[in-house]
């Protein structure tokens, strides 16, 4: 597991300031009451490296890390809720 792995019931969300998909997912997480830690990959090189390591070399955002250490690139809010429920 990475240093970015969140605690149970939460996610770590890798973003950029200009990402529209990130803003949308953040608002959906907030609306659903899902706690998250946001990490801007442009300000943290090790975060960008981690995102590339789980996305085949791409800096795809949003990328979420779940408490079990798994990741998902640009998931829907339904996918996030399902992963946290399992």
C-alpha cells in the first residue's frame, strides 16, 4: 500500500486545480457525505508519480485510492459508493 492509502470509509482523491471532472466528483462526494483527502498532483511530484504508476504511465485525474489500496481513474459516484460498501 502507498503512503496515500486512506482510512476506512474514506478515499484519497488525486486532482489538479483545472480538472472539471475532479470538481464534479468532489461535489458529489460532499453531497453523499463521503470523506476524502485531496492531493494536487501538480504540487506534489511523488503524487504524480504514484498516479502514473496505477494508470499505466498516464496522469489521469481524478484518480481515487480506496482503503484496501486499490485505485480507480475517473470513477462515477456510484462506483465509489459500491467500492466503499464492499
